[in-house]
């Protein structure tokens, strides 16, 4: 039998299949991915290290899809663009967030993206002993606002009288408009606080 002209399996193919299942709201464990690809589950282990390996190649695929490169941007412009992309990534894949944050990052493409961020911050004047903390703040911010973007149009629905909240909700924006307004406010506050920290 002739060999196929393209490989049936690779880490990238496995990661792509996992993401397709996740985006469809279907289980994306080893067995489900094997069924999707028409292979035996044991075949996957020749290319990835179990479910942890699958999660990591899925993370790599996500970063490729939502990657923001510095390309001469100032640190604050880069952060704004990066936060917007990472927010969208989390909003598009909310079910993956607990799995991604629960595993050590090892994928070379993801490490390269974090290296870009660290380099931009150091080049922007941030003290090196602050940079990892700033990166963690950026991650938490993007994940939180991504989940906020994925939340229901009606975030709060009081069941009775309130002193202030109900009145504010009556006049407030809803859905994506509310989430976008909140994100822009948050980005402004974050960048202002980081600029102030640089100026100390």
C-alpha cells in the first residue's frame, strides 16, 4: 500500500482536531479526538504526551490564531493590541480557560509569544523584577475580560428592590456594548497605572 502524501497525524493535526471539537461544544478527550481523526487512541500517543500534550498543542494553535507581534509598537500600544486579541481568544473558548490555566506552558510558540511580551516590557523601561508580575496581570486581565465578553447579555437581574443597582441597570448598556465599554475602561485604567509605575 502506498504511503499517504501527507501525514495522517502530527501534533498540529491533533491540536486542530481538539479545537474543532471544543468550538463545537463537544468532548475533546483522547478518545473523541481519535474518533474525529479516524485513528485508534493509542496512535495519538506517538505524537503527544497524553491529554496534557493535547492541551498544550491546542494552546499553541490558539496562540498562532490570535498572535500579536511587537513590530515596533510602543509597549502600551502593544499591550492594548495584545489584550484585545487575548480577550477575544478567551471569549471564543471559555470552556478551555480552566484547562489552559491549570497546566504549565511549554509550547515553543507560546513561549515565544511570552518572550515577545517580556522583551517589550523590558525595552519599555519596566524593571526586570516587575516584568513577570506585569505579565501575570495582563494574563488575568485578558482572561477575565474574555469571560466577561462571553457572559449573558443580562449579567445582573435583581429579584427585588435595590438601593442603587436596579436604577443603574435600567439605563445601562447590555451585551457586547456593555462588555466593550467595560473593557475599554479597564484597559485605560491598567495602562494609566503602568505608566504611573514607570514614572515613579
